[in-house]
C-alpha cells in the first residue's frame, strides 16, 4: 500500500508529485489524462491509477489524499469514496469560503480537510495551511518534501486559502508595480533600455519577490505614514522619502499602485529626475 494519493498530475501537480517522489515518499497518482499519468509514473516510479476508486483502494488507511492545483472537479466524485479519519489536502480551490464549506461537509463524515494555499513555481513551493493541527502534523513528510521550511499552519479551516488570497493580491500589486516601473523608464526617454531584457534580469534576480513579507510588515507597522502621505505636502513627502527605508518605500508604492494612485509614478519620476535632467542638458 502507498503512503499518499495524489490527484492532478499536470502543471504544479506534476512538479509537486516529483518533489514528493524525490524525497522518498511512495505515491499512487491519478489524473483524468491517463496517458499523462502513466508517463509521469514511469518517469518517477510511482503507482498510476486509472480511476479514483483504484486510487483510493491503493492507499493505506487512514488515507492521505492530496488534491493538486487544477483538480477541483475531482472533489465531488471523491467524497463518497472517503472514510472517517481520512485526511484530504485541498490545494485545488481558490476561495477560502469554499474551503470552510468543504471542511464542514467532510467533518460530518469524520474526515479532516486541510486547505492549502500554494505560492511559487520554482524549486520549492510556499504552503499556507488551514485546518486542525493534528491532521497537519501527520502530513509533515509531504509538506517538507514540497516546501521544506516554507509552510505555515495559519489557523482553522479556510485560513490557508484566506492568506493565499492576500498573498495573491501582493503578487498582483508587485506585477503592476513592475510594469509601471518599466513604463516610467520607457517614458523618460533618458536611455535606450531593452525593457524585455531588463524585466527578465529583474525576475531572474527575484527582485519583485524578495522581501515581500518585510515590505508589508514595514508598511503595516509605520502607523504615521498614511496621514503624512495624505497631506500631499511636497516638502513633507520629500522628508518622508528620506526617512523611510527602501522596503517601506516600496511597500507604499505597491499599496498605492494597487489603488490606482499616481504617487508611485511621481516617486519614479523623482528618482529618474537626475537622468532626465542630464539628457535635457
């Protein structure tokens, strides 16, 4: 019998299954695309299953079942196959309220549901988990395989996806800020910069991901920043820019870019001012 059942073996599901196998976990896998399932099983040496019924019967009780991203349609047909004390990790859904509903529904059968928000697509993932601590403890070998030292029990059911939704907003704001930065460079006309190449260099360096947590914490802890920004006093803004650390400065940029404010464009224009002035001279 296998240690864990994995449902959904494309995209992130494939990469996460590979990480589990690389750590030595014994898997049984299922994907609606049976050919893809067989191919991956041959490459990674795990047990392929052609149906959900075969998958569930091949895993030791109490079962640990992981719904990978993109496998949301498999939840309903999976439910009647489960038994009390089974643990389902649901990383397929995206809204925390759906996770709360599913957890309550499965709890009526004595089944534990862990909602897992998934971030990242590199060597390892970051996992945000909601659900009961004892169930999460039983999943530690899987968690460490996918996300060594990068997973967190956020709280009760729904909290994992709630935190993931917040993180997704941060990522979207960062992406918007990145685009605005490139647009500001292009608009300045100061230098003929290869913008696609520049963006690629930034991404390879992790520039728009590094320190995101510190950015947000710095922003939240700086209680006097928002009133001072709201004053729109140019002298006050200049003083504030000098006082703030780069991390808080960028956090403000992320915040206001997400709200559609032009403050960030003004900051970029100020930074590029010297270069622009040099060209005009």
